[in-house]
């Protein structure tokens, strides 16, 4: 009975994804028919040709910005998480929690003023920095929970062997905490990949550096493309693929990283 309920719930959750893939392979005439086409028989790949031709550049921009956000987030959050795991840091942890409660539009307006002063508006660097402001606090909390479980004996043994703080952190702590690092990096990628607020606020004057979220929004709202729904759906499928692949590849690490700290010895 439980299995049947789980299958029904899974089917309901996956139906929008199935319908998006199905519509992306149909012709616009088939999509407009009153009778739904549950399978894309007699369909076309024109939607994917249009999507790659018009949105391929935006996908590349999203990949560049997302990878930049992951690198910057891990460079800042990993040593910060290790430091917080070795000291009584409740005020800092409370501050990190509060930072995540700030509405995105408030941060976007504040960052617009700062980036305008620094002269980095309308650039990929602006999006990487902005997305990192959301990802770093979350990454610190995730990795700190995992680094708390790193045995102190390992760190002390490395010190006795002559390893300094940096070498101990790089060669001992990070490899032992790889599940937490992978999880934090994956969520940083997801934050950046799905960002619309910062992309539509900080890169208004840089059409060549528009990520896929804003590109898809313009694609739907461009007027001349509103009837090309197979192209819109194909763009949605292509935009979902990197995230889906990453989640499948990193599933084992993510499960272990999210469970870190849930059980206290």
C-alpha cells in the first residue's frame, strides 16, 4: 500500500517534467490542439534547434556564473566553517542565520548601489559576487556541521608531524569533509543557476552576459515567440539538464552531507 502511494505521489510530482519534455518534442500545432498529445508521435526537434540557437549563449553564461559562484563560495566558506567548528561561535552562527532571512530584493538594491560605486555592474563578476552572498552563509553552516565530526586526534597528529594550520586544513580536514564540501558546492551551483533577482537587477545593461533565467523570461515575453511553445519548453528542458545531472552524480555525497551533525555521539 505504501509503495502504491509512493508511486502515485512520485507520478504527480514528475508529471510537469514529463509534460515539459513531451511538449518540447511536439509541433506548435500539436500543442495548440484541444485534445492533448500524451506522446510526441509525429513531433519535431525544431524546438531544440530554436532553443540552442537563441538561448545557447545564455546557457553558457549561466554555467560560467554558477561555476564562479561555486569556486568563490568554497574558497570563503570552507576555512570559515573550519574555524567556526573549532571555537564557540554561537553569535556568528546566529548572524549567518539572520543573513539568510534578508529578502533578496533588499540585497539586490543594496548590491546595485555598491557595485555601481565599484564599477562592476553589468558583468559576470557582479553576478558571481551577488550569488555568493546567498551561498556563503548556507555553505558555512553545512560544512561546519560536517567538520564538527572530524576527530581532533587527526588534527593533533598532523601537528605533531610538523604540518601547519594551512597544510592540516588542506590535506586532512578537507578530504575527510569532502561530502560536506560537495554538498555546499552543489547548493551554491543551484542558488546561482536559479537566480533571477540578481540577474535581472545587476545586469540590465549587459545583454551578452544574461543568464538563462532572464533569457527564458525574455524568450517568453518577446511577443514574437509567444506562439513557439515547443522552443520555450525545449529551453526549459536544456536549462534543467545540468542541475539534474549534478544531482544524480552527487546524490551519495549530498545525502551524507545533509545528514552530518544530525546524530550526536
